[in-house]
C-alpha cells in the first residue's frame, strides 16, 4: 500500500467544546462505511496523542477495507487536493452541484411580538477565499431566491445562474491562489 498523507480521511471535530477530537471516516458513494472518533480527553497527551492513534487506526482500517472489500482509496497523493466542485448527490433536485431547494421557518419581530415565518427558496452555495487583516479566510457564501417572489422555475433558474457566476469567481486565478495559501497554512498547522 502506498504511503498516505497524514490527514487523509481524518477531520478535526471542535464543534462541541466538551468533547473535541479527531474523526476518522471512510465513505463510499456518500454513505458512511466505517468510522471512529478519537476524543482528546481519552488520552494523556490530549490532542497530539489522539491524532497519533487516529492515524494508526486509519492505516489499519484502510488496509482491512482494501483487503476485505476492495475499497479504492480516493486519495491520489497530492499534498493539496485538486479544485473540488463537489459530488452530485442522488437526492439533488436541481441537478446542479451547490444549488438546492430549502424550506425554513424563522421568527420575525413585528412590533413587540414575534411571528413564525415559513419560507421556501432555491439557494446557491459556494466557498470564497478573502484576505482579511493579513490572513486568508474561507468564507461559505450563499444567495437565496424566494419561490413566493419569483415562482418555482424562475427561482431555481436564478439560483443556478448565481452558482454559475460564482464558479467563475471560485476558479479565478486570485481566488485559487488564496485557496492554496489557505490550504497550505492549515496543512502546516497540523
């Protein structure tokens, strides 16, 4: 088996401050196939030791998956993955990556009272990279088009158009340079 990059199949999970750790996961066609969580508080040296055991388990589990299930690793050895436009999901109604139909309810204050507002929209999403105060930041961005205002088809078409325009920004030379700096910086932190 070829040497694997240190952080492939491993993600840092810091969302819950009470139980941060490293999550190792293998997916096949967007379905979780095998996974294990390595919590910092379970190890004497904390974060570093948890990462060490996560990498060991990842290597062992990858070898087992290849032997038993003919699992094909998705990693081709690049230090930084090539530009990623996403995977089309089978439940994607728009047939366009980054465009989805969204239903939500939120409370709006009118006068002194709050009223529940139900909205149905088509939303385009993408990632932009910006230089802010000398460092590069990754900024999830989206644009929504209300079905109530535009109608179902028009809202969908506007969301697809917004995503298409965003792809030009995402693939621009300046954005790709910022993205690569961001990914290199994060790789150096690990």
